[in-house]
C-alpha cells in the first residue's frame, strides 16, 4: 500500500514543524515489528510485556494500513481473553513471560476466582475503554482483501456485541446509560488529577495492602511515575474488587470507587456507532446499536456536561460531580458525531485557552493531559501534564469529524513533531517535547502511522 504525504507550512513560527514523513512512517513500522510477539503486540518490551486491551485497539488501527493479517490477529488474540459475561480484561497475560516481570501480575489478579474467566488464559479482572469495535471497523475499511476482512468481522462481531452488552448490563450502575469504572486503571488515564478527589476519600484499613514491588520503577524514573501513595490506592481498589470475586452485582454496596467519565463513555459511544456500521455491513439490523448510541449521547449531555465550566466532567455514579479541574478527558466527547454544534464550539474554545494552549508566541506541543496552570500540573509525571499521542489522536479524530480543521491540524503537527524530536516515547513534555516513559512505545507508533496515512486522504 503506497501513500503520499503533504505538509503545509504555517506562518506561525511557534507551531511545531516536521519533515521526512516517509522516514517517520518507516520507523513507526519498525517499532511495531519489533514489539510483535507472534500473535499480539506488547506496548513496550520493558515495562509492559503483556497484551493490553485498548493498546491493542490502537495498534490494530496502525497495523491496518500495511498489514491486514496482523491487524486482525491483534484483535482476535485479545478477545481470546474475553470472559463469558462479555467483559474484555485490560490485560491478557503472556504465559511465556516470567510472572515477576510485571506488577500486578496474574497471581495478584487471580482471575480464576471469577466463574466466567477463560480457563486457558490468565487475565486481569478489570476492563478498559471499549475502542475495539471502532478498531475492527477500520481494519475492514483499510483491508486489501475485503473478503477476508468481512470474514474477520463476522467472527469478531458477536464478541464485540457481548463486550458492549456487558457494559450496558453490568456497568450502567445508575441506570442512566453511562458506564461506570471501578478503578482508575479502567479509564486508561490511570494517574489523572480527575480522580484525585475520589481517591482522597478512600480510607485504607491497616494491613489491607500487602507489601509489593513496583516493577514500573525499575524501568522508569520514579519522579515521572505515580507516587507510592497513589499506587497504594490503586492496589487497594484492585484488591477490593478481587475480594468481591469481580461480582458487578454488588458494586453499589462493595465498591469504594464508581465514576462515570467522559473519556470512557465517549469511546463507548463512538464504538457503538461502529457496531451499527458493522451490523449493516454484515446484513444485520443496526437499529439496536443506534438506539444504544442515542442513549449514551443523551446521558453525556444531561449528566456530564457542565455549562458553567464549558466542559464535560467526571461524575460519581452514586451522584454528584467530582472533576473540578480541566483535564484532557473533558474533550473526548468530540468523538460523538451528534454533539451539538454549540457544545463542540465551547470545547474548541477550551482547547485554545491558556489551560491547554500555551502562548502562540512560544514553541509548544499539544495537548497536555492536564491544565497547564493547575496546581497539580507536572510536565513529566504520568498523566498529570505530559502529552500522550493516544489522547491527541482521539481529540484529533473528534475535531475532524466536526470540521474543526485548524485545531485538528495543529494537534496533528504536534504528534509528528514530538516523535521526530524525541522518538516513539510513551509521553512527552508539552513545553519542549522531551520524551518520557517507555521508548519504542507501540501506540505512539501505531497512531502516528494512522495520522500520516489518513490526513492527506480525508
């Protein structure tokens, strides 16, 4: 598959520029090739040696532009870890990787205590944003062999439906159409300040968290990772859910953390639209998925939109807003194709405000994961300020479908310029583009491929 690239120069000297897109594309493919393990791709060869759920969705989208077979295999391997109730776990563990190479590992999660877990695959016990139907649709749309891709959709569609049914049945805690998460790790933005208030309310009983070794600190600078205090809270929440045998029917009584967030639900909505498209492609009825999407759309507007703040916020599933400061989560409902024009315009205004956009006279990179002027902002610490290509990519895709090309193009330029400056890192400083976290990170490579291959075409 051959692509041509174009990059328009800008009159603004502060806007990040990039060159040699063909070399970037070649390098991005190399990262994905090096991280391929025969049936799936690891996020990185050091810190993340297993298969992660939404990472694989991003990776499949990147692979779809040049390796249809691997893109399909990426998703099908992941769904081998799906539970019988439809829950798709956030980690599917590689049995050939030493158990102590990652914490929390398979022994900690003890997924076999749940009746519906797969008996031949060890997994975690929580889920992640359901981007997978959207990824499967894009694998089909980019496929060189449409007949093979259609057969792939036929195999995967029932599993995607089961995934969405699980969320609608077991995680719509309030009965309002929104999905609740039981752990910050389920959000994908583990250490975001959006969760600080809820986490600060936790009371951890003495002895509830056993001693553990943080493997992430072996592979990354501790000052760039979540604090020990935050990690204790993460571990405690995971233990609480595990000790309830991952029983979602008791969440209202047993879970100390139940949040309905704009990122998870916006991705859920976007993928529900993709399910409708897949159903139509396969000769099925898209209407149940369209009805489901409308329900999530209505709930996002009714319950998570804060008109006074001009952004979407996190809500406690037991009632009440919990997100006083702006984070990048607030802008993910741009993925909703039916978002009212006036709300989309308010979100664009927020993205161009000093909270997320440095002065136009300064060199900068978009989008920071947290308010640039927030008290908790840290340009180096995991999800508390750095730029991540996955949230950039999601906002970019949302902006483009609403016709907001100026902001979208600036974000797209930042994506490429960050990689050109610092390589395929996990995350980057919004100030100078320095790369942090894992090097040769898979979703950074995959989403840059999509950005480079997609932009000239639509």
